[in-house]
C-alpha cells in the first residue's frame, strides 16, 4: 500500500507479516500507537499548519455582525472614531454658526472718495421740491412748491423735481443734465454703488427727477408742440418779488412763480431725451417704467429734430437766458442720439450721431480750450466719450467706423488738454485747473469735477479693453496719468489745497459755513420771514443754522483764495449740475469695490451688430 504524503514527500507503509515473521510482535506492540495515529490523522501539528497557512497570527481577529455586513471590530472602532472627529471639525461649527444670532457682515472700510460720495448724494435730498416723505432725512426741509404749475394745463401742476441752486427756481435744462450724469455714473459703476449701500438711494434720486421731467410735456403722446421748461426764476434787473429779489426758504415762498413754456429748442428737448434714455437703462428691471421713459425720450427727440423748432430754447426769453443760457444744440443731437441708441438699439440714432454734419456744426473738429470744457451747456466732450465706448467695445464697423474713430481721436485730444504738461489750461499754484474761462464767471469746481469724471472713465474704458494708453502727438500717455489727473483734482476739492479746506460741505473739519442757500441760511424757528425779511439771514455774518451736507460750492479763485461769504455766490453757491459731476467723479474713483466699469449692462438693449459690407464700387466707365 502506497499513499501520497501531502506534507512533503512519499510515505510508505509495508506489510511484513508474511515476510518478517520475527517482527510480528513489534507490529502488535505498536498497533495501539498506529490506531491512535490513524484516529488523529486529520489533526495538524503546529509545523504543518505553518506550512499551509504561513506564520501564525499572534491574536485571533474579532468580528462584529451588523446584519447586512460583517466587519472587523477594530475597523468599526476606527470608523466610529473618524466620524466623531469629522463631526467635531465640520458639523459642530456649522451647528454653532446656524444657532448663533446673525450679524451683517461689516462693509469694506470706506476710502475718502466713498465717504465724500455718501455726503454728495445728500445734497440732492436737500434740493427736493414737492411733497417730501419721512425718508428724505433732511430734518430742516419740508413740503414746498405745491402750487407750482398751477398756471399751466399740466394735470396736477408741476409739483416735484429739484431746486437748482441756492435759489428756488426749477430749471429743466440743468436738472435733466444732472439726471443724465447720475444715470451714467450708475450704469458704469453700479457695483460700486452697491458696495457702499447707495444703489437704491441714487435710483430714488434719479426717479425723483425723471418723474418730474415727464410732467413737463405730454409724455403719453408721440408728438408734442411745447415743453414747460422752468418754474420760477427771475429776469435780470427785476424789481418784483421773485426767486432772486426774495430771500425765503422754499417752505415759505409766497410770491408768484411763473412757468416758462418753450415752443422750440433742440438743446432742451435733446438733454431731456438723454436724461430719460439714460434712466431707462437704470430701470430696466422695471419694464413698464423703462418703456415709459423710452417713449418720452423718443417723443422729445422728435421735437428736437423738427425743422420748424430749431432755435435755442433760451432765445428771446429773459427768464431762461438769465440763468442757463444755451449757446447751441448740435452737441445735444450727438448726446441724445448716443443715449437713445444705447436705450433702444435703434441704429437710426447712431446714424444721426455719426453724420459728419452734426459734429461739424457742434465744432467737434476744432478742439480748443473752450470746446473741451464739459458742462451743462457743452455736452460735446461727454458725447464723444460715450460714442467712443461703442467703437472700443462693440466695434460695429461700417458705416460707423470712420466717424467713431474720429471721435476716439478727438476724445484723446481732449484728455491731452486736461494734462498739465500740455499747458492748454492755466493752473493755480495750489494745483487746480482753471476751466471757467469762456464760461460764467466763478464756480470753477463744477467744470473740474466733470473733467475728472471723463478722464477717470476714459481710463477705465482703456483698461477694460486692454489698451494701456494713447498718444498726444508724439507723446505716449499711459492711462494711469488720467487717473492721476482725476485724483489730483478730487483731492484738491476734498481739502488738499492751500486753504486746507474741503469744498464739500460737511466733509472734513474745515469746510464752508456760509453757503449761499436760502433754505440752509434761514433757521427753523417756526417764524415766518417775508420776501424782504429773509435778507437779514443772507446778510448775517455768522454760519448757516443748517448744514447742507454734501453741497459742493463754487470754489476758490485763480489764486487759490476762497471767501466764505454768503453774499458772493461765485464762491459759496452750490448747483445741481455741479454736484452731479462731483458724484460721477467720486463714483469713478472710489476703490471700495475695486476698479473698473460694468462693461456690458449699457449694451443690454442693443442687438448684435454685424459689420456691414461697404457699397460696391461704381461701374467702370471708359
């Protein structure tokens, strides 16, 4: 019998009963041992087990039956421990955060420009006319001008809008310009207004103005024949009670405030059209109101383009010419055409704005120190910046490219003129550019603020398109120089000047205290001050009883001198248009939400513009 040895070699068991009888006894003696060996043949000794299974484990593993799976007790222990650690690290903080009282995140620390911007916007609250709600937040102002427009056919009169300056007149021309500038700054820098929590505030200010402008013409019609252009005001040399010869707070006005009706005037209608168009972009989230603004803007522009109405709105009207005399209207054609194109996407408007005759009559091709000054009367520099945006970011091609390229070149020349190194304008020793030559005397800061805004905005246009600079003749100018210019002028206004005075009321510790302003100069003492009785407060040498926070005054003279005298408006009177330019400049420069513009929102109403092929050449003639 021979069997295989599974543990390491052959194993032979030989039966020698018949061959080795002498050894039978040995077999009998070992039988018990053999039987015992056979009985335990399936039990392996330690060595055999090691051959089969490898080295013996020191300890037998223990398992846990979880029902659906059997796992090692050790693995289960580590899993539970890991879950506990994860809960402590991740879950517990979340539970604590959810259960703790919620606190609003702290806003970014304001820079000096955002701080000044908060205050500059409050000036518009102080200038409101009409029924004021509690949210107006100017404690010394109340309802006023509730009878305005009673001498017109306007349903409900002409209640609302803004007083223009330290006087109590309401003039559409500068008011519309102010609303256009506020809207422009909001469209370009909405992210900054949101970052400093002024977005809703500035929208409310714009709507207060545009609601009033819609009252001053038949905004429900597509064709109009007249515009109510001004309420109140005065004529030069007037001897009757009016906004100039009386010194009364708006809440106590008792004199007659006549309404001026305009039957001509592309300048006025064009500016109002621009204001409503720009505001329609601001209010695109309110489709009904935005559509109403666009309809009104197109109606006004049709009035402006009517060949029978092409004369300056202030011509032959002493009331209008005394305060805001217009010198032309072709710049308003460019300005309104650009804004209507942005608002509607209708290419007929940009066609008009790029017709060669329009800029030629606006004197766009004759760059001078006078034509480069942006103001309520001269929209040319601003209109060309706005149209340059179309070329830089949309690149519409033919047939607009040639004129848009010219506008970009002219805009660059305007920017060159603002830089001190080219000596286009005189500068004070303290660092203020003098731009009021050829404009009304005094009140230089409003023009400086407008120029600072355009320079800062154009620099942002360049940066957003990856263009590092531009040329002034043979000189290459990096865009950073424009921002340096804008910053220097704003810093001058905020107090970095020889007087060490902020020219924004309420900003800093040293600012004008005797502002030429009727409402701010008369105390709220529950007493009535008549037309002539109020002059005691104009002539009072002391500071105003009310601080008209945010008002930018006219500013210093060419020697950097400022006289804080209430009776001299060239130094101490604020204006709506001046503060609008100030707000725009400050918004462009604040870094509370970083640099840059909102590149796309302004284009949201424009369909894709594919480059058009130029016309074919004329047939050849022998």
